[in-house]
């Protein structure tokens, strides 16, 4: 159990079903009102109240890209960043993918990850709610992308080898149901690869972790628990640079494999709350300034790569 000081009674946690929670923050990253609580039982963060499916559909289909980046089509800088990230991800997890795998990427964005996978010989399909991004991916990279809301997505049972979800699960108000649904679509032994922001990240401004579209926030423990509670075997769980993201690889067990029922660790780390002490700690940690420097280097490198081009769409394999 998480040691908490301020318990409040709310709707139940969508992961463990318990109601006891502690207020993590009252503001989002733009200092607008947003209540985020951390479950006292499993450590999962959630916005309170959680949006209904209908509110979520509307938000994802129309407002998401605009409120995020102020654009309706990907900018060259975003495409460059996404292409570099796709290459990096492939170096990290490409060895886990079986040759010629059938892969579904949920929330495929502008399609650079699909392009890298297709180039490596995999059979890929993406699903993207934003029609402009889906069209961009089809046109630029010749990859198959379906325009659909993630909550409405359907696939035949046992029809895929791998599902990838990068920064998608934190947008879904019932992550357990989603993880169970994805499990059915994979053949036994198939892989689910997930990346989400780490809500207990100490190298990010405490208030910067909360966003109205990120309705769920994961810690290492709650992501692991969610995967195992949905019937997956966890084969990898790691923190990215500056502990900003969590990367998990889960495997669908074969029919004859019996997994032990999941249990939470006896002592969960306390949820990081947005308190003056946490903000003070953030500004007095060397990693804060190292990360800022790393971001400056990244911006400079992107500026150099795009200099002199007004429409540079870099090749994801380049
Ligand atoms: Zn919980």
C-alpha cells in the first residue's frame, strides 16, 4: 500500500477497483484546473473525473492535434523528430520482432515507425484517429493506415504477431479493458510493446506531468500490474533517459502456460505529489539542467538538419 496523507473518496480506480486515493495535483501543465489523483492501492494516477467514451472520442478525433501542436498536418520538425525516434526504437526493440511479423501500430501518428518496420520486412498496419496524419503516412511512406478511433478499433482474434502502442495507453480511461482486448488479437507467443510517460518521473517539473488528455498516469509498478492483470507475461520493463518514459514488452502466453495471478509489491514507492518541496527539489537537481542542455542540443541539431528547406520530409531509414 502507498503511504498517503490525504485520502479522498472518489470513483473506483479503473485498474484495481479501489476508491482510496491521494490528490497528486490540482493543476495541469498550463496551470489550468485539473484534478489528478493517485490510487492508494496500486499507484495508478488518474484524472478525476475520468472522461466518458463519447467525450474522449470527440477530443481525439478533432481537438487532439490542434491542442497539442497547433497544426492540422505534421510539421517538418515533428516528422524529423518522429523519424529519429522510430530509428532509435527499432535499435532498442527490433531484435524482439519475429521475421516478417504482422504488426499493428495503434496511434500511428505520421507513420515513421510503420515505415521503419516495413523497410525491415514486416507487414504493417497503423491505426490513427487523425485523418490528416493518416493521409500523410499513406502518401509519404506508402504504408497502410486505417483512420479510426482507438476505442472503436476491431481486429479478428489471433490475427497478429505484434501490437505496438507508443504514448496511447495513457489516453484511455480503462487501460485494463484495452490490454485485455489487445491480448485477444495476438497469436499465442505474440508481443505487446508499450511506451507511456512515467508519471513518477523526478526529472520533470512536478506540474508538467499532468495533462487533460493523459487521463491515466503510470508508474513502473502500475504498468507492470496492469499488463499482468490483463493476462500478459512481462518480459521487459525499463525506464528511458531521465526516467521520462516507461517501455514494457509483454508476451501473450500459450494456451497451455499457466501464469501466477498478479500481486502488487508489498511496498509501492510513494506517488510524487505536486508540492512546494517537489518543485524545490526539481530546481536543485543537476539532472534538471543536464536535461535542458540535452534539449538545446536536440533543437540545434533539428534546426541544422532542416536548415534551408521549407518542406523537408526526411526518410525514416536515413
Ligand atoms: Zn488502483
